[in-house]
C-alpha cells in the first residue's frame, strides 16, 4: 500500500484530502505544518507528499528542498491558492512532480488523477532500478549445466520447492552454482514477475549488512544523507537470496530470525515496523549443523532457513557433466572473443575429467576461459591447461591419512564404498552387470549395496541418461 503525507495548515483541506485518498486505497498521514512534516519524513519513507505552498513556519518550497535532501525518491505535488509563475518555476526546478491550484473550484477528481500518475511514475522508476540491478547480476551463467543423476535430483527438487513459499537453504562447496539454483527456484515460482535480489552476507561488516538488508533513515549514521530502502523492501513480492549466510554475526542472526518470524523489518535509525513479503533463499559453503553444535550459529535460525534443503554436489562428484560444461564454456568464451568455437583434444579432456576441481564449476570456467585466450590453433591442447591440472595425480586408495583426532572408521569406509560404487556406475553408464565386474563382485551383492546406500535411483538415472544419449535425446 502506497504511503502519502498531506501537509496543509488548513484543517478542512487536510481532512478532505485524507478522506479522498484513503478511499482510493492509500495509507495517508497528515501534518499541520512544515515542522511536523519534517519529523514524520525523518521517521517514515513516503511514496508521495502533497504539500501546501504557503504555511506559517516552513513554507512548501522550503519543505520541498528538505525532502530532496532527506528522501530524494519521494514524489512531491504542490498545492496552493496563491500561485505565481516564479513559485511554480522554482517548485519544478526543485523536482516537484506537479503544481495544483487550490481555489474555490478545487477539482478533487483531477487531484486523484494527478496522484495516480505520480504513484505510477514512482513505480516505474523503482522497476527500472531493479531491472538494471538484475541485469548486472546476470553476468555469470544464466542456466545450470549437467545431466548427471546428482543434477537430475537437484532439478527435481527445484521443481518441487518452486511452487511453495517455504524458505530454502542451498548448501555446497564454493563454485558449485548455488546462486543459479536460487534463481531457478525464483524463476519457476509464482513470484517470477517480482524482483530477485541477492547479497553476499560475507562481503559486508555487520553494520553495513544491516543497512543493506533493512535500509536506513537520514542521519542514522555517518554518510546516511537520505532515507533509503533496504533489499528486503526492494524484493517485495519476490525473492531475496542471502548468500554465505554462515558468515553472519550472532547479532545479525537474531535480526534475521526476527524478520523470518515477524515478517516485518525496521530500518536503521527508524521506529516504524514495515511488513515484508518476500521469499528467503539462503546459501552457505559451511556446515551449519556443526556451527550450531559449536555455538557459532543459532539453532532456531538454522531450523527457520533450512525448511527445504538443497545440496549442490561438488564437480568431482559428477565428473560425467564435465564434457557438457566444457562445451558450454567453450561456446561462451569463443563467441565473446569473436573466434570459431574450438575443439578439445581427447588428451586434454582426460586431464579435465581426472582433476578434482576444488574450485568446482567456477574453477573449470576460469580454466576454459584461460585456454581459449591462450590457444592460437583450432583445438584446446593440454599445454593450455594450468600446471596444477597437468601434474595432478588422483589419490591412490592406499594414500590414506590418519588425523590426530582420529576418524569414524565405519562411516569413512561406508562413504568410500558408496563413492566407488557411484564411480563404477558412472563409468558403465548405469550398467550394473559391468559395474559389478569392475568392482569384482556379483550383481546380487552390488544390488544389495545399492539398497544399503540408497543409490538404486542413481543407478537407474544413469542408465536412463545413457539410453537417452544413445538415441540422440538429452
């Protein structure tokens, strides 16, 4: 609901405008003079101010000047019974949206039309600002690449949760594409037409993060020269993505918990409770469960944000997706460089597929961008890859470390068993008979382990993916 402030020293005019505008569906505040109006403007963020020009203490032109300093995004309509050309010219020069004559023939219907146009113009300005922000945020990949069973499971989860309004927690190592998943959840939801706003919580100090998220009022801190909306308000009706939420301080965690519980925010330096309607999607590369046990992350906030968890697999856990990702990045960077799309030698691809990619998809993208820039021929040769990839040797089964603090041997061996079964299935395209041969066990024993580790669906998806590839379908 748009918020309007009516400023007039005539009580009858204030009451008339308040009645008319409330009937139009606006939230209306009134002030009997300029001083009272300034007090309200410092405490609230109004969409529109309708002010008389001639008032006893602070006149309308002076008030307009102050509004431009305190809240430059607020629209202002001036009304007066004593109009002069100089007054009107000065008002427009200071940024007044319109100038309405208040006389015996004061036209209420005309004022309603003027107010409606001003509010609509403000909405368009806000949409343009958000659109520009959105376009800046789309400099990275605009889709998710991968046909592996692990990614198929992610796609299924996105489709399932998109229709809900629950908070989502996306976990995974850095560079796995958590923000792409957040965008996909937003784009497939009924909030897709509203803004998607993201922020990296680890990139700001606690004070700056608070002002970015919740906004602030003029004078609330050094540099706060005007009232400003925060990202929660900017994401109204849409989605706010809180990346690296595990980096937030305990004090900020309390404030975020309050927003999730109360569905309202308070700007820094403000006293007004502002309702907010936006879906929260959070992400982290840290183990929040362990942080809860350590006492560095609030358990109540953890349960609030992890209503629906989505785990992004590391690239080394979905190596079958590497060729598709390489092709995608080759197309992208060959095109941007104005070159014919390059091919990848088999030897080069073997290096790329065997490397563990600690930086995940982001590291692979950087590697391909570098190779395109360096390669002068029509193919990507191994010589174009960084030394760390060329010299990388996959960890041998016997190359084991025993940490000083010890390990959970049963859990470690179970995970290793699961990893090798998945690797064998990936190599055979989901063919369980051939996978059992590679693992030197019977098919019956393999199927028992598939049930034990709950990865029978993984085997089926791998098989379906292979069959689809053989028939020419993705």
